[in-house]
C-alpha cells in the first residue's frame, strides 16, 4: 500500500462531518485516557495525526477506527476541544464509503439531498409495489393481512432482498478484509481464521469491549438497539412465513399466539429494546447531554427516525389487528413497509448498520493476526522479526 499524501483529505472528511480535528496539537491525552487503546493499536491520536498529514492510505488500512465504540472519554479530556471521539466516528463513515465499491455509501453520507431522495424513491417503490401486487381480495370483515399480502409471497420478496443485501454487504466486508490484512490476507492459513471464529461471534453478539468504557450506559443503549434490530430482522426476514411451520409464522392472522409464545416474546423484546435505545439516543442528541451526542450527522438522525417509525408502525399494526380494524391495518402495513424496507436496503450495506459487520470482523482479523504471529514465533522464530500486529506509532 502506497503512502501518498492527499492534500484534499481534510476537505473530503469535512463532507463526512469532520469539524475540530485541525485544533489538535498532538498532546496524546486522548490516547492515554481511551480505555480501548492498546500499545499495539493506539488511538485516537494516531488517526487525528493521519488526517492532519493527509495520509489517506494509512487510514484505509487502519483497523483502529473499528476498535472505538464512541464512548466520548477522549473528547471530554481533550484540552483543545478537538473532539477526537467524533473524529473516529467520521473516519468510520469515511471507511464505510471507501469499502463500498458501488459509491453509494459516499453519496449517502455526503449529500443530505441524495439521502432523502434515495429513501423517498425506495419508499414509493415499495408502496406502489404493495398496491399493485396483492391478492385483490382483501378480507374487509377481519383484519387478515395474509388475505391481501400472503406471508409465503412476502417471504419470497424478503429472501430476494436478503440475498441482494448480503451480496452487497459481504462484498464490502471482503474489501475491508483486504485493506486491513494487506499482504497477509491469503498468506495466513484458513485454519488460523477458522480457529478464531468464536471471536467473531462473541464480538458480534456482545460488543463486550464497549463494556470497558467508563460510560456503561452507552454500551447498554448500543446493545439494546443492536439486539432489538437483529431480533426484528430475524422475525420479518427469516420467520415471516415460519420457515414452513405454521406455529412459527411471524405474519400470522388472528387467533393470536399466546403471550408466552417465543415469536411473541422475541417481538416484544425487539420492540422494547429498539424504542428504549432510540428514544434515549434521540433525547441525548436533542439535549446534547454527552460528547457523543454533541454532533449529529444527518445520517444519525435518519437512522434513528427510520428505526423509530418502523417500530411504531409495527406497534400500531399489532393493536389495529387486535381491535380488528381491517382497513386501518392494511393501510398501516403499507406505511410500515415503506419505512422498514428503505431502512434495510439503504442502511444495511451502505450506512450505520454496516458498522455492525465491520467492527466485529476487524476485531476478529486482529485476533487472527495475533494467533498467526504466535504460531510463527514457535515454528519460524526468524520469520517474525517484526511483530505483525504492531502498527505504526506516532
Ligand atoms: S485530540 Fe486533543 S487530546 Fe488528542 S492529541 Fe489532539 S489535542 Fe491532545
Ligand atoms: S470515543 Fe472512547 S473508545 Fe473511542 S477513541 Fe475516544 S475514548 Fe476511545
């Protein structure tokens, strides 16, 4: 990887939300107080320095932006008000755009107009699609969504959407892997990768490193939103038609499942977790209560608004079905899908939700490098004169 200086880097990053990094005088306080910074992977000062020096290629191959969970400790302790925590957030947005080969993420992050237009177009397409493709024979006596949009047909649409999203996300994850691993990507044997897969699972499910930060509440809120979203994704994409089992169908007409049925419990958990997490974050952003909520990028708002609207319309549908209001239920179903689908197709591969994939993947790759380095130290001591996990320090 070359080490060219990009004189336009700061300007470019400003379009991703960079504000105060130029104020940094490189004292190192932020790295000293960061609970997640390590001697092998020190941050955030190093990233701020790369930005000041226009070192785009170094940023591209850096794993550090994904090691930060944005707790805000560094920003609180920065004597220059350079907001290093926000700078790390900006580099994550920037990296997301660099990993994305379609160029869509860059447009999404750098143009509010484009973001609103993209969401509106997808929402309208979904609305028109639902109006055009239905059974044409709705049950007006009972609120039976399946009489208008049968769950087996919705399942097909869901699976097609999931396949496209997976392809886009995984191809971007592959580029992240190539950048972070560099020449080692295919040099390290597959068995070393396989041996560290549990790390990928642990970090995906628990985000346990976030728990090392001083503000445990941020970890909790993050975890609620992530697990709530993952639960709802499972229900609406995987279990919409119950994988062929009638008693596991998520899109089910009355009679309702008993209150203790697993599908219902997962639905209640997802609703509570998302509403709690997003409401906490929205209030924090409005009041700017913590450094982490001081700066809000348009995509932060869009993410929270889409997530809340999706959940709220889902709650309304639940009640109109129980009250047996067919017309209102069908109308709300269209609105619900017009909000939920843009959130999935735009946020998952190109924006905030993609971070959920990149962070655990990078943590996993660092563990792979570490395991391989240890293996090399035993089998070929001379071959590891330079530790592979050591990253350049400033
Ligand atoms: S960001 Fe602030 S704390 Fe960190 S090195 Fe710069 S001036 Fe010091
Ligand atoms: S926001 Fe928290 S985790 Fe991120 S660099 Fe600052 S102190 Fe470290």
